């Protein structure tokens, strides 16, 4: 009788534990669904060489538009052109603007250009989130394989995005470290992927890393690729292309002028020593809480310091939240600073410049967010590039 009671207590305790666990697991499932941005079919894979690359055989949405990649990770629309030796091969090295975030594949300026110039094979090697560092590594990887005639290179936005410290600046060691960490995480995910308690705790831990950086100052942030490293990367691209007898076009893009309105206005007032007007405009830039709020904070602090308000300057620099992702946070340098560097390197190496940013600014409603442009914008960029490429291809000298 005594043993029977003990067994009943044991079974009752076990049943209570199972019920409690299932209840908590159910709550975790609901909570995870509400807070998680997890995508079981990510479009990329991590790489110790490039940081991340397009995922082979992927089919699905990439930042709002459907994409199809072939077995080698190339955009499927370009697959047949990879081995085509009859046409002039043009490769496009860039970030999400060149990749074509937000528009269908056949509406990107690369594919539009491909249709406009029947004597070329336009191959889009761009990857969302890429910097000039990754662009140089892309050239090293694909030029020997593809033997292109011309490379169109466009980087700017992601180079200027912040990371919290030097360890996260784009480098070989960073990408190797992240690849190793991801591999370990994948092992744990496979073991515990069916437990939503584990998923929820992992998501909460990641989110706490984004926000629990109290009193961090904007001045302590680093760019993924700082100005001098950006220059160095462009020089490496130019030198590599020269050695490979590969012609290069540098394509300049800009930030959405609507999104940077208060920032640029405040900077102009600051340059004219109109500090009160500068502070008013830059405060509006901060309050907009868009992709350029960190830059507005940096210039707002400068305006305060120039009139002796050091306390207000320190308050302006204090970040409320920090965004951490594999692509970095908000830009902490102006587009004009990096575009000036690109022009200087282009002049130094006699590289052609295509100022697509100027053309887009003529109808800035073609932008649909802080830096990306719609199908109309891609059409106009394609026409601009077609003009430059036609000139280069018509020359008698080797390209």
C-alpha cells in the first residue's frame, strides 16, 4: 500500500511537470511568433571569406522581391551568360542597390541594361549589405572564373554604417569569427530547434544585446569601413583591375535627399555659423528617427560645442538604442565624404565615373526608402550606364 502511494505521487508529479512544461512551451511558441523575425529560408549563407554569400539553389523573397539563385549562387537569370564567350562580359559589384532590393529581377538596372545592349552579358554579383571590402574580395574570387571585360563598382552606404567597436569592423578575422560562431549556433539550433522555449530565450538574448548598451556615445562608434579603409579598398580594386587588364566604372549613388533633408539643412546652417537654426534643424533630424538620426546627433553635438554648450553636446551624443546586425547600424559618415574619395581614386587611376546619384536626384520620388530606388530609378540608371558602356565598347583599344 505504501509503495502504491509513492508510485502515485511520483506519477502525479511527473504529470504535473509535463503539463507545466507544455504550458510554458505553448506560451513560448506564442511569444516567439510575436517577437521573432526568423526566416527558415534565409537567402544567404555565412562565409569566412566574404562574410555572407547568396545561398545556392535558393528560391524565395529577398527584401520584398522574389529571387532565384542557381546551384552556384549566381542569380538564375545570369546562369547562361556565365559561360558565354561571344559577348562582352560586364560584371556588377555592389550592394543592395545594385542587387535591386525592392524590385523584380528583370527590373533591376543590370537586367534592363542587358536588354538594352545586345552585345553584352551583364552579370549581377551584388549582394545586399556588402561594403567595398567585400567588393574587393568578390573581384578576387570571381574575376579569374568569369574573365570579364568591364567591372561596374558601386559601394558607399554600408561602408558608412556603424558597429559598436573595432572587433566588428569589416575584416578577415571578423568574418572568420562570425562563421565559426554561426556554425556552433547551427549545431545548437539543430539540437533544440523544436523547443520554442530555447528559441524564445535565444531571441530575447539577441534583442537584449541590441539595447543594453547604456550611455553609449555616438562618437565611440566605428564605421564598418572607415574613410581611409574605403580609399584603400578602392585603390586595391583599381590596382587589381589594372593588373588583370580589366576596365572599371565607378558608379556613384547617394542617400535619399528627402530622408536627409533636416540633416543637410542643419549642416549648411552650421557651415554658415547659424547655430540656432542648425540646432533646430538637427533636432528635427534626430526626432525623425530614420536611418540618419545618428549622423544628426553627431552634427547636433558639434553645433552645441561651438557655442560652448558641452552638457547639451554630451546629451545629444547619448544613444537611446543600438541596432546590431550583420550589416551594421545607421551611417555615421555623409555620402558626400565617401563619394569624394571615390572621385579622387577614379581620377588617380583614370577610371570612368557614372554619377547615378545625380540622375536619381532629378526625380527623388523614385526613392522608396533611405537609399533604394524603384523601377523608374533603375530604368534611368540603366540608360546612364548604357551610354557610358557604349562609349567604352566602341573604342578600338582593348577593354
